[in-house]
C-alpha cells in the first residue's frame, strides 16, 4: 500500500464507490497522474477519497476540469443593495449641489463686470 503521507491531496470525495469515482480515476489515469482511492470510516458511513500526490494537485484539478468533472463557476453581476444605492444617490445629489453653488458663485463674481461692461455702451 502507498504511504498515506504521500497521498495528501484530495481531489474528490464521495460516499459511494460508484461510477463517478471510477470516471474521475480514469480521467486522471489518461492525464498520466497517479492516484489512489483511500477509504475513511466515519460514524455516518464510509467516505471514498480520490487522492493524488501533493506535487500533482494542480495538474489533477486541471485534468478533472478539462474532463468536465468540475462545476462551472457562474460569475454574477453583483447588484448593489439599498444602502449602496442610497449612498450613490446622496453622493450624486451633493455633486450636483456643489456644481450649482459653483455656478452661482461664478455668476455673482461676473455680475459687476457685466454691469460695468453694459454701462460703457
């Protein structure tokens, strides 16, 4: 039997030694990665672990993913919550208020010049 320290990387765990475990074993074998099935007895029943050597863990995960045995990770568009939307609304309102205030200040600064310019005509 293999040294248990040598097979420290677990790539699949199942509660039955069924076809799913055998398919994954076959996939790793086709990829040239040696593996071992370790049976672990627990109070809830037996668990079957498909293990590879620590240095082969990345290659094993890639082989299983390419073999179609990994669930795809669905990227979801994070929708902002109520708090984030309220913060965005307040921020936008403050920016607009500052822009309005800047326009009023510019208008007040330019008013004496406009009055002086219109008086020369």
